[in-house]
C-alpha cells in the first residue's frame, strides 16, 4: 500500500464524463422530439376554450 496510486480525483472525473454524456443524450432527444411536443401542446392549447 505504500506505492498505491492516488485515485482521489478519478471518481470525480468519471462522474463528470457520465454527466456530460447524459447531457448530450438529453439535448439530442430534445432536438428530435421538441417540435412534436411543441405541436402537441399547441393543439391542446387551441382546443381549450
């Protein structure tokens, strides 16, 4: 254990990479589904009195 590498910041970097990948997926999904969701809400809003 005297020569064990320090892995203190490794967990933080891994979490940052995971968060970045999740953000990229969310942005891609919103770009694909955004207009459809907007049209759905607009049609619901127009059908309300």
